[in-house]
């Protein structure tokens, strides 16, 4: 079964938050992946997985309007993506924060709301209250006054999540929020994201390397590999047939007694 | 020129000289703009770029001396060209130490050539390299004031977007902030701040006002606005005390400014080392 070939019905495209039709992405000279068709609905938690360099972040750049499709269309909230959409909260993989950054965490969270404002307006109670609420939503109230430079990887991810949530977005794009986290923190953060998705009804796309910790929470998977994109429910996409079609080589999907997935035959694609 | 215990009368005597008055006026304005722009220089890890502006400015100033026009015109022109070039190459270009180093070495060499062409007269070069705050004229003070007002007004307008772009570049870009515009305005602000700070500290000691006060302030205050205020306070304190002490000694003002900011930086770092296990801030500013 080749999932990439399934056409998304018109009615689904109309009502969905994100809809891609025959979408081909890449840069001037190089196509990263082609002919993607998928629709993501409101309140869905979606994993974007695939090998390094497959074009997962490229998908985010298209959704953020930082990059245009080569062919095909992509719609977010029924419109062509435009840079600066206030309804999208974004947590990139790369941050300029290091151990020398001695700025309070809540300042960064506040910038998620006020960072676009021109002019010098030092004190705003609304910003303060919104930052406080966002920090509360990520269990980060006690981190508010800690310097960013001393926070652990998991604590920083919570702050970035609060920074994204502070403007009350309808769509969250999280680029590798689980990298550099141990299993305990990974699971804590996932529960947090899952809680936010359900409590606020937001849609979240999450780029990850390992699908297994995500499986219990997922509504959909966008699997990008070998220049192609497969989308569907986890049990549809993560099958030997569908991944064999995607990779173009024989792939075996094994499941253990707990439902964990191991993909055999593409180890060299997945290795970091 | 004798020092007495009564500091007020000392100050009164000192300020009865026009050159000391001008030095205090220009020094105050420069300390304010250097303390504020320096905060962003340190936050964006652009210290080396700021130094490059200073040395490209030196070539400009030396060229201006050769042509018989005011050095500040050459300084502004040189450092602004550097600012535009680095901004046009993008934020990541500001971290290209090797290329910037290559350009600044050439700029210093060019400055040296201009100075030697200027009938081998070294006093001008010396004052551009190490500061000439005691030789500032009334017109220069007014020009410095105009630059100071322009810098403060610009920082006031772009403050939050610039802070956002400096702290979380990718999110700021996704949120629709004009990154190239912000980068260019920031580089030009630094170029102008550096050009005027050179009057006080000289090309070679520019870090003592642009980098050290802000770097120290970062450890003392965790909120950007407060850190900027602390940074300005340190730059002001060092400039004023530098002028005061230098008045009673035969040694140059810029040495004392450098020594004061360095001493304070050292003190703050040592104090932080001492309290590190508790992970507490020095002052909860």
C-alpha cells in the first residue's frame, strides 16, 4: 500500500487545520521531498519522523511561511502560510542560549508576546500575567526567576514551550523537543505537551527521532524518508508494507509486547 | 592642581577648566551610549565585531587626518561601512572571527600607512589609538550629544524586537520580525557608539567601555533593562573616576578607565565563584 498516493478528499481538506496537496518541497536546485498529500485536524498530536536530512524541518519552514513550496499547495488555517502568523507557536531546535546567558527565564517567555512590539514600554501587567499563566501551564512557575544559563535541557524545553504558548496559539510546531533529554524527562515533557493539546484544543506537530515514547499519545504520524512523505494513523503508517513503499527497500516493522516499534532494514538511514 | 580631602572643592576646581568640563560632558554621554549598546554587543557575542569597527574606524580617522578633515568623520565613515558590510552578510557573519580578523589587520595597516604619509607626525595617531578625552572641544561635545540622543532614541524604538532577535533568533524570524533590518540598525548603532567612544578610550582600549561594563552588568542583573542600567552605571563610574584620578596624576585617563572596569569585573567574577555552590545571584536586581 502506498500511502503517499492516497488523495485527501476535498471535504477533509476544507475542515482541516493543515492541508497539503501534491506538495513538493526543497531549495532552488534540490528537491527534498515530493508529492505529499495530507490533512491534519484540530486538536491532533502529530509526530513528524524520519532520518536526518529527510526534510522534517523543511516541512516546518513551509508551515511557518519561511519557505515556499516548489509545486503543489499547503494551507494552514485555510490560507497560504505567511511569516509572522500569531496563531502558530514555534519551538526551533536551535537556540542562542548558553551557560553564560544570565537572563531570567520569564523574560524570554514574555518576549513570546511582546517581542514584536516596537517602542520602549518597560512594564506591562498583561505581559506579566500572560507569562505567568504560560509558565504555569508548563509546570514552570518555579523557574520564572532562574537564569536561562543554569537551566537543564528539560527545564529549557519547558521554558521554550511556555514562550510558544504565551500568545495562545492554535498550532504548535516543536522541532526536536526531546533531543538531549533522558527517558524520564522525555516522558514528562510528552505528558505535558499531550496535556496542553487536550486542555487547549491546540494542534501540535512534533519532530522526533524515536517514535516509541510518542506512540501512546499520537493521533497521526508524518513519516518523511527517501524524498517521500507518508501520513496516517500510527498503525497505518508504521507497517512493513507502508514503510517498504516509502523507502523503496524491504523494510520490516516489528512490535514488542508493549507495542514498541522497531524498524528493521533501514538502520543506516536512521542512524544519527 | 593639588588634591584635598574635600572632594567637592576638588571637583569645583577641576571643572573651572574648560577642557575638564568638556571631558566630563563627553565622557558622560559616551559612557551612557557605550553601556547600552554594549549590552547588546555582549548578548549577541559580537565583541570581536565591535573591535573590528574600531580598527576600521582607525583607518578612516587616519585617512581623515591625512585629508585635513575631522577624524570623527573618518571614524564614522569607516566603522559604518564595516557595519553595513557585516550586517549584509547576516548574523552568522558576525561570528566569522577569522575573516573579520583578516579585514581588521588590513584596516590597521592601512591606518598606519595614512599616518606615515601624514609627514610622520605621530601625536594624532597616538591620540586616536589611546584616546584624547582631555582635548575635546565644545563642538565635539555637541556632536557627541547629538549622536547620543540619536542612539538612545533608536534603541528605544527597536528595544524589544532587537532583544527578541538577539535571544531567540529563529522564533523572532518566524514571528515575522525584519531580521536584516534589525541586524543592520544594530550594527550601525554599534559603529556610531564605537566611533564616539574612541574619543574617550581610543581605538585599542574600546572594550573598556563597550564590553567590560556590560559583561560585568550581566552578572549583576538578570533583567535586560536593569542590566543596561547597571552597565551604564559602571561605565559612568569608571569614566568619572578615571577623569578625576588622572587629573591628579601624570598618567592617561584611558588607563584608569580600563583599570577600574577590569578591577570591578574581576571582583564580580571572584564573588560569584565564592557563592556559586548556592547558585544565588549576587544582588537580586
